[in-house]
C-alpha cells in the first residue's frame, strides 16, 4: 500500500546560523531509510503526469518504484537512461515547477519529493556503484560542441553514445560552465560536477579548455578541421547592468563576476588564493532571481554582517525558487522589496551606499507581473560597501559576430528551430541559454538532447 502521508520526508540540513558561515552543502541528503519511505508516497498513477513536466523525460515512477524496493542501482540505471547529470539535477532543478508541480499527490498535500530521490540515487551510485563497461562502435563522424555547460555536456554525451567522435571546446580553464562558475558550492559541490563530467569523458568525449570560439578559433575553423557539425551551447555569460550613476565605482560587481571569483577561483579562501573577493560589512544585491539569492547567500558566507536583496517588485513577484528564498531568509538575508535603485553613491572611488526609491505596483506588464511605479519623494540611501548587480545576462556576442549566416535575436540569442536546435547556418545547432536567455539547467539539457537527436538524423543521411 502507498504511504499516504500528506507531507514529504524532511530533508536533513545544516543549522542556518552554522551554514551561513561555511561553504559546505546546506542539505545533507536522505538516508536509505528516508529515501525508501519517501518513495512509498508515489502511487504510481497510470497517466504519469510527472513525466510530462520533465524536459529530459526521465521515467520517474519507474525509478521511484525501485527506490521503494531498495534497488538503488537499478533506479540509477533507469534515471541515467535519459538524464546524464542526476546528481546535479536533483539539487538545482526547479522541480516544484516541473515534475513535482504535476504530481497527483500535490493536489491534497505535498508532492512526492522527486528531486530529493533523484539526488539520493545519484549520490548512492557515486558512493557504491561501479563504472559500466562501455563498448561503443564508432561511426567515423565528428561533432564539435562549444561550451561545457549543461546543454553542451548533454549533447556531447548523447552523440558519443551513438558512436560520434565528439570534442568539447571550453573557454575557461575548467569545464562545467555555469555548473562550475555560477552555482555556489553550498548548493552544488564542485566535486559532484567533476564526477558527472568524468562520466561524459569516459564515453570518449575529448575536452579542450582555454579555447574561446570566436577568438581562438571560429566556427568556420572547426569545419575546416574536419568536424561534420557544430553545437553551440555557450550560455548567457554577458551581464546586464542597471545603467545608473555610480555603477563604475569600486565595490560594484556583476553577479557573474562575483560568483565566478568565488566558485571557480575559490575567492573565499582568504590568504590561500591570489584572487580573494573583497566585501564590506554591508552588501546590497540588486535582483531577486536564483542568481541574486546565490550572490546574497555567498556574501553572508564571506563575512558580511548585513546583506540586502533590493527588488523593485513585491514578494509574490520574486522569481527565485521558494526554497532558495526560504534558505536566504533563514540565513539572515534582509529583503528590501518594492525598492528600485536609482544611484550608487561613493567616496574616493569606493561604494558608500545605494539610493533607492520606494515602489507601488500598478497594472500587469508584458511579463504578466504588476508593473512597479515610483512613489515620488520616497528616496532613501542604504549604506553599503558592496553592490552586486543580478538582473540577468545575455549571450556573449563573439560567436554571432564571427559566424557568417548565423541569425540572432535583437538581444543576442541564436535563432533556431525549437524542435531540432538547427540554426540558420547549415550544420550549426544551438541550445540552452544562448538561445533562450538565462533559464534552468534541465531546460538546457533538454535542448542538448533534442539537438543531438537532430544532428544524428542529419549526419546519417550524409
């Protein structure tokens, strides 16, 4: 009989006043018994609506059934038949808006904790599983994948399984894309990212770092080197700014730079690394998405006494995941909602404060959210030494500027066929944030899978 408890098995985690001073993972994971108990909450319904919410089509009821029976390795086999990065997806996917959001159990209680179970299974395999023997027959075709983030990794893995010789070109010195530089250690340990990447290279995928496509090499150079197709999964790494006075002051970071210096370059290890990150006692993070939450929670861990989220809309409009908002509040982050920055103040070139004007919400705008409107005469200055701008990112223009025949949106996103990822340039495909703008890891993975399928179908005909 299914376990009809209306609530999920709670996830063990560090105490907020302990974890906000370290970079260790917040959630410590289910035990075997916890995972099996949570898995029995799945009623294995016939329609399986959870699967329709998964961008990579993981057979969710099937793997959960195996967890309930204690067959954790079989569960891993089922997940990885469709998802190459389960340890990552189990931690950072917005399950509440995808698989769990469609779970029948969520109608009269909490949904089955699909994400936590996926994480458990992946972690169990890493600790206890053995590597499968691979026997992949090569087909003689070569594909270049540009970018080693979620879209690129997924596309490369799918093609390698089909016998293609795949080379991933990564601009930075370390692979992983946003998984390595964008998501903090306390949410996604980098050792896990490295292990998931190892699973891809074990398939025979080659990886070349420190290669900036559009500068070191062009897309045309890749074809000249004998690649039959190119997949662009370069993400959206160009930060957007407020364009207000004072953004050029010392102490102002884009969230991209701030998180990269901490996550990739280990800037939190003061005295141990050549690139430490300086934060003052008071920090303002502008924006309220997942990246803003990451930046604010990171600032707390770097020693800031007061960290503010400054957001021009209200609590209902906050775009970050509910869990991330709750964790930020538990860790002491202060939310200054309905406040919009108008100027960053400074002395001797350094930030001293951020001027905000209070807002009230009017009619909904094109995004469907109520439009913020300034309240005249409500300006105040929030004393801070550091400002982090986290209001979104756009694709880097290098590839579109150096690739003839590649059409893009006005904001820089590459135009593709949504079903195949095929661009306007023959044999060039793209997917992930470079097409959609900043989105989620799992959506980028879904785009990588679609493109791999289309590339395979196209090259088979050659």
